[in-house]
C-alpha cells in the first residue's frame, strides 16, 4: 500500500498540493505528529478512507476558513490500537467535513478528539465515539454554533468513558437512533447538552442499551428533543443509567 502520505503538509500554498496529497494514494492518512490543514479550499478525497492517526499519535486535521473535505468513504480520528491523542478540528463558516460512510472517533485508539466550532459542520451517515472494547477517553465537542449531522450515533459503542459535549449553541442532529453505552462493556459514557441554544435532536434514544452507568445531562438552557422513544437501561441486566436535567429541557414524543 502506498504510504507516501506520511509527510508534513502545510496548506500555505493552496489546495492544488492538498488535493494531490489526498487522492494519489490508496489511503489518505496522517501519522505521528503530522499536521494537515485545509483552509479556504475544496478537497475531494474520492472513495478513500481518511485517517487522522491510523496507528500513530499527535496528528491533527484542521479544516478552517471555509475549507471542505469530501470523503466518499469513512473517516477515522484514532483508528488503530496505538492511535491516541489525535485531533480533528472543523471551524469557521462554511468549513465542512463530509463523509458518505461512517466517522469514528477512537475506533481502537483512546484519547482522540473531534471539535466542531464557530459554525463549522460535519456530516456523515454513522457516527461512533469509542468504538471497541477497552477504548476510552475519546470525545466530540460541538460548540459555538457548530453542527454535526448523522443518521445514527453511538457514544461508547463498546468502549468506556467516551463523551459528546454540545455547548454554546452547538447543534447535533441524529435522524434515526442514538445510543449512549451500546455494548455490555460500554460504561461511564456521557452526553452533555449545556447552554442556551445548544440542541440535540434525535429520532430515538437509548441511555444504556446493554451498558451500565452511562449518563445524559441537560443543563443551563440546553435542549434534547427525542422524536420517538426514550429508553433508559433498555436491556435486562443493565443498571445505573441516568438522565440528569438541571435547568435544561427534555422533550419526548413516544411513537
């Protein structure tokens, strides 16, 4: 597999170089202290997966200034078991990361972060924070009018201690189902929706499906709107899954 993408990329000279970087190899990736910056330009990654830390650490992806990364496949922030402390940031009006497939923050890696800020936007079919057993400390932060749109979303698929924070006017939309703590090993995962204008719109929601000790907190004017059913501790044997409401609003329409 072509690994020439393990290079330092700094987009000070514009997108012609960036577009070539993203499309000439079998997989697009950043590995070990590699910064990738897409600013003010449009980049099409075609049918390739995009990795911010395939097996490496301390890699960064920054999409800003109206930059757009279109990925007709999957995106990963911290893919492999050793892929930790990788960071992706999408910030500023018009700045967008669009994945036709799934976006995973911490598939087998821990301590990875995606930040969506200042009206930046991320769009994908399926979202996962903390994908596999033993994966912890991965986070997504949606703030400052940023938005994240998914068909389905899992916070702690099988991992523990993973989080989604929606604050300062951030907005997350999940068309279908969201789960906080999906698998039997998924515990202590959390979603926090806090601040006026901060909203999580979701089709249906499980707080603890097979997992225990997972939480949803709605505070300080934040709002969660569930279009269908809300289940807490959906499966037998689960426990200590909690919804906390402190100055926030929860609206549920049972289908």
